[in-house]
C-alpha cells in the first residue's frame, strides 16, 4: 500500500451506451476530507464512493470529479 498523501489519477471508459470520466486528486491534510463533485450522480453511488475512500484512506484531502454521459 502506498503511503504518500499526494497523487493524481485520471481515467475514462467509453462504450456504446455511456461515457465515464473520473479524476482523483489527493493532497496532504491533517484530517480526512473527501469532496465528490459529480454530475447527476445518485446518492447511493456517491455514498458507495465515499465509503470506499474512507475504507482505504486515513488522512488527506481527496477531491473526486466525475462526468457521466
């Protein structure tokens, strides 16, 4: 498991029915702070993403941006 609190990731998936773009940025922060900025993301999916982050990250500021088409 990586111990650094600074990182950036960008990914996309495109098929006949949908397009998904996701960008995740993590920086050093004393406490854990998660910011999810989706477009038209259901509350259930947003909560699932938040729980996955909380399960795997102890501290830092994590910004997640999603674009769904």
